[in-house]
């Protein structure tokens, strides 16, 4: 499935490469903006 590329995507990749093994990530924001979708998409990269 193809998703809309979100602005936060590059920031999440940077976090994954630098901090994923050491720190937890908390994603907060308004309803229905794609928080869960971007996290699900990122799980394919792990």
C-alpha cells in the first residue's frame, strides 16, 4: 500500500539511526493526522 509521505518521516529515520536502541519515542499530536500510520510504516524498516 502506498502512503502519503509525511514531513516527520526524515526526523523519525534520524531518530532510528541515532537513538532507537537507547531511548523511547513518544509521538503526540492532534487526532487523525497520521501518527499511527507513520509508526506502522516505520515498523517495516526495523
